C-alpha cells in the first residue's frame, strides 16, 4: 500500500507569509498527486491535481510541485481565508486512493 | 447549479444497516466516476468506494464486503449501502465527483453524518 506522510502536522504563520506543506509517499507515484483544502466545518475542495495543475477558480497564490516521492504545496502569501486543513491524495494506485494525514494551517 | 446533496445518515446500532443517498444536480451521474469519502470525528479523509461510469466498483479494504456503491440513473442519484456496521464506521460521509480517470475529486457534497453506537 502507498502511504502518504504530511509535514508539518500543523503550522502557525502570519498574514503574508510564504507557507510550505510537504507530502512524502512511500513509493514513487510519478505525478499522481492532488491537494485539497478543508476550511473548518466545511467539505474539502480541490486545489491542485497532477502535482501542479491549479483547479479552476483557485487563487494563484497556491502552487504545487515535486515528483516521485516528495511533493510540496506552497501558499505564496498567506491570507485569512486560507485557515484550514490541507490534505494530499495519491492516485497512483487507482482505483484505490489514499490521503495524507493533513496539515492544519493557522494564523499567528 | 452543479451540486451534490447527501442524506440518509443517522444513529444505528452495531451490526445494523444504513443506506446513504447523494442527489446529483447539474450533470449526469452516469457521465463520470463517483466516490464516497468519509471523515471520522477529528480525523483525516478516507476514501471508501468508487463507481466507474461503466458500473465497475471498487472499495477500500476497511469496508470491502460490507458496503456497496450503486446509482439510479433515472433519479440521478448515487447510493452507499452500508451493512454490518461497526463503531469505527462512525464518520461524516461525503459524496464526491471524480475526474473521468478517477484520479481526483473535483466536486464534493456537504456530507451526511453516520454514528454507530449502542
């Protein structure tokens, strides 16, 4: 089974800060990685798929990168509305999909 | 409006059954892959099941043999039949639309809560 480990599990940053969230896979998953944002009390929304393709309507301050086993979600300038938990998800083992454990982002 | 609306959650005893529904609006439920994803209280996301456009179904290991995903094309509705429920099935269950390849989920409902307890 492919396991995804996210780090850090939580972070606190100031408005305008650059924020990086890392997702590491136990095996090479090529570019089969997506990112989701879940605001408190809300359903997840898709931010990025195929490592770096921004979903329609998602602000350009979000970006994704990486390949193989190591991936990064970057928020270039943290905003108040970015508070929430971020999850990575792999589809290399499609149809079985797995998620990372999540990274909680808060405002300092 | 393109949306997914889940219903059918509730309190059920261990060993019991429940059927969740997801009414699809704005697109044809037959046109793409559809998934159920759950989230236990205070925990992360867990993929549960997927139904391909061609009726193939796949399940996570924790629910295989107990849950069944299906759809009613005439009602444009996705279902999740849950049998032999366990306490660890307690979660918020989300219906989600996959891209055609089933690689990611680009539309989610608000979820319906299932509690398994005596």
